[in-house]
């Protein structure tokens, strides 16, 4: 079954950055999100700085993104319970593959879906996603729930960056020249979403291994 919306008009918002507005919705993915979180609960991971990550996180897939006082790594097991991460729900995998295909990646095979949960006021500082093995693969990001501003810079993290408002159901695909770009998530403004309540969620599909 097709997962993404045919009514979503893809737009290349910057070189090799594709926005698929309202390609999906929290409503469509909510049941699977609850099931993933029941098997691998959201938690605030520690960083090497001794401060926790502001977003609560979990994963599904063959690998999951983890961080502790020793640094971050992709791992096949959830360090909280020692079990493999839940599988990526089939509807999520189809969605990510359809989005990647729209952006020109014919055979995206993600092995990680990192799920970030931002409470009101939480954000993510400027960084680049560079610990995956194969940078020819894109990253697909699905935003759910409360809207927030997203900023990106490209390869040189100087100046104010460019801002983009990400709303429920928006999908971003970035690869090639944008794959190692610096980006940040601005603190989530107060609000209430009918499905997600006072949270923003983001699913990031990656090929890490
Ligand atoms: C880079 N998460 O988990 S959008 C992360 O909203 C992360 O939670 C974001 O960054 C979030 O590492 C996912 C990521 C994104 C979107 C567009 C970009 C990164 C980009 C455009 C250019 C470069
Ligand atoms: Fe990132």
C-alpha cells in the first residue's frame, strides 16, 4: 500500500534538500509510534559533556543511535534492556523509501530509524550527521506534531543559517551535496497538537551500517 500522499508537491528547497509538505501525518503513524515506544521506551541519553540530550529518544531498525558519557555510536541492542531494537514498522519503511524515491534515490534501504521526541522548549544544537558509513545514502526526516523552525547552514557553520518551518507530516530528504550539512532544531514553541499533545516528534531514517 502507498504510504505517502500523492497530493504532496515536492520542492527542492536548497541544493539536494527536498521538502515533501504533508507527505504523511501523526495520525497515520501514531499506532506504530506507540508500539515502538512500548518496546523501546523514550529516554534522555547522556552525552560526553555530562549533560543529557534535550530530546527524548528511541530507535527502531537493525541499529540504533545511542549516546552515553563515552560518546555516541550506532548499536544493534537497546542499552536499557539489552534487547534488539524493534523492527522498523513496514508502513514507515515504505514511507521512507517512497520519499527517497521522490527525491531521486531509487533504492534507499535504511537500517536505522531514530525517533526524537521534543517537549515544548526543547531543541537540538547545531551539528552534522557524519557517523554513518555511506554518505551516498540520503537521510529522510519525518516531522510530526507541533511545528518548529529548523535551521541549516551547509558545510560551513557560519552566519545565521537558513530557516524552514517544519509542520506535522512534512518530510525532508537530504543527500549528495547536502548530506553533511550543519543543521539545528530551534526550541519548540508552546502549543498543543490534536494527536501528539505538547510534543514534536521526528523520525530520521538512515543507512548507518
Ligand atoms: C542537514 N534531527 O537527529 S531533521 C538528528 O528534527 C536531527 O529531530 C532532526 O538532526 C530533528 O540528528 C531531523 C534533519 C535535517 C533536515 C534537513 C537538512 C538535516 C539537514 C538539510 C541540510 C542538511
Ligand atoms: Fe542531525
